């Protein structure tokens, strides 16, 4: 009876996506199996998958190992040993199975290695070690080439990042750039990345990976804070700097000004420092803002699970809960409370905007000071290169100036963050009530908290069903 074998094929890169490389391997492996009078029963194909990168999981390779261990196949045929393994640990996993099942078959098209013998295993280990070194050497040359390109402000290739044209990665895609700027403005106005991610997912924005059901949070965050947005060239996540201490500029068109980009980065970094338990996610306008009129505990919104579209009941309510340490005696239908507070807040901000105007400083006042400091650092470095000062002198003078530079950069980021946040939030008094409730919930709460510190909800009394606005007491700032 013919031995049942599996054929394993793999190629590291298939830029065209036509799978011709693995198809050629499969043909040669089938011919070898026929010569050995083995019966190929399963093709394991890892196309466009690296066997060298440690963080890459080869699904078909893992399945082949499971089938070998389970006895579903009686051996493996591959085009070459380095198609199977380029990491010694992968080879050892395969050898371990051959130890457990001594009668397993093994063959490759390009060489005669038998994993069933001690000599064959030794030879396989040597060959994989050399293949691993070859991959290391190639990886080192590629990384050096990528660094050289980065230092010249050039891209490494690959698909265009979101925000630039697919057929010309140096030209801005106007439509994508518009969505990026709108999302950045929302972030500055208090909207969560998760809210933006959900909307982008629904609208098909952000170039999500093919086949993904849910866009990753970090993917959207990277798009909105990518140094490429201001033309900076980054390498392995770090902005490259030239000999003059200035960021290396890429050859592509920018989308943001430095001030806009720094403001968004600072706003997102600030949120990450939010203390544990202080979640930015809220489903209801006054959750955590409303307080019980009796015990003064915070009141949170509670959904009415019996509610259905078209029904007369309340969709949600604000309820003092014993679970959260309250008295549990005060509750109120949510919609009329939200509408009352929105109306009062918008009126208050409309009146305030009519009587006061806050001038916004266009430029950071210490910009010239930072420019002079950067020039001092560049001159020190040039002086050491010209041998007019020693390395020892340079290293004594440089750390203090670098520390001052970083402090000034942080101050500049904070300045533009606050300025751009004020611009993004704008004058809420210009909003209608309908426009207010069309905003993301985070933006609604930001507007309310700009005017109020709390909303006290007093008990309505027994038998009273009609909404009484006098029992809702806003606490103004």
C-alpha cells in the first residue's frame, strides 16, 4: 500500500500575488513523490510567508506538524530543506516528531537528507544553521539599506500610508487628508479614538487590512499621530535627526503643520496618562455629572431593556443606585433631563460669547529661543567635527542644552495643544439643540462640563409623572 505523504511548499515573498513560485515547487514535489511510489494526500502551502521572522506564524506548517503527529500523513516532501525551516527551533520540532514515529518518510527535491537517521539529522541541522545565517546577513543588509534611505528622506516602498495617493505615495490624497484632519479636530475636542475608529470602520476609511472585521485602536491612533503627516522621516518608530539636530524631512507632501501635529500628539499622550478607573467612555450625557438630591451620590444612566423603537416608555433613565453607594430613592427619565441641560448650557455659552472674547496667541512666544538653542547644539557638533573643541568638551556642554531643548519642545507642544483644542471646540453657543445631540457623546459632555460642575436631581414625590424642570438643579462653574 502506497505511503501517504504531505507536500509542503513555501515562498517568502509573492509581490505579484499569482502564487507561481509555490506552484512550481508543488509540481516538482509531486514528481518526486511519484518516483518514490508515495501518494500525496495533502498540499500544505504557505505563500508569501517568511520562515525566518520569529513573530510570523506559518499556519500550514503548524497544521502539517499536527497531522504528522496525529498519523494522518506518513511523511513530508518539500522542494528544499530551507522551505521547511530557517530557524533551528522549527527543525527540532520536526525532528522530535520523527523520533516519535521512526517509520516516517522524508524527502526533498534538491538534496538527499533523511531525517530518520542520525547522519541525516546532523546534516539537516548544519544546512538550516547556514540558511539561518544567510537570512541574518540578508536582513542586516536590508536594514542598512532602509536606514540609508531614511537618512536621505526617502520611503522604503510598500503600499502608500493612508492620507497619500495609492499610485503616488508622495502626493496627498485630498479626501483621505480631509478625514484625517476632521478626526484630529475631534480628538482635540474630546472625542475618543474608539469613537472615531467605529465610524471609520463603518465608512471603510483608514485602509483597514483586508479581511479584518474590526479596525485596531492603535492603527487609527498611528494614522492621526504619524510623523509623516508633517513630513518627518521616521525609522523604527523614531524620528530621524540630521547632523544639525533638525528632523530629517521626507520627500512627500505634508498634511499637517508642526503645530497641528504636536497638538494632537500631546492630546493623545495626555489621555494615556488618565488614572485607572477614570474611563473616558460614557453612554449617557450626565452619567457621573448628575447627583442625587438626597444623598448627593453620583447618578449614572441605566438602559431600559424593555424599550423598543416606537414605544412610549423611556429609553433610559438616571437612577441613584445602592450598588454605587447611593440611597436608591431618586430616579428620572433621561431624555427630558438631557434636553433641559443642553438648552441651558447652550444659552449660557451663547450669552458668554456675546459679552467676552478671548484672544488666542498665534505663535508660541518662545519659538525664537528654541531656534537659537537648536543652532547652538548644531554649532557645537560642527565644532567637534572641525576639531576646534574636543569630544570631552562637547560631552560636557551638550547634555544640558539637550535637556533644555526637550523641555522647550514639551512646552511648545502643550501651548499648541491648548490653542488647537480651543479652536476645535469653538463656540458651542452657535450650536442648535439638534446639532448638539448629533455630536459624539464625548463632545457633548465636554460642552456641558465647560459650564457645569454637576446637575442635582431632586426627588419628584409620589404619584408625580409630569416632568418638572424646577427639580433639576444645575450647578454652574
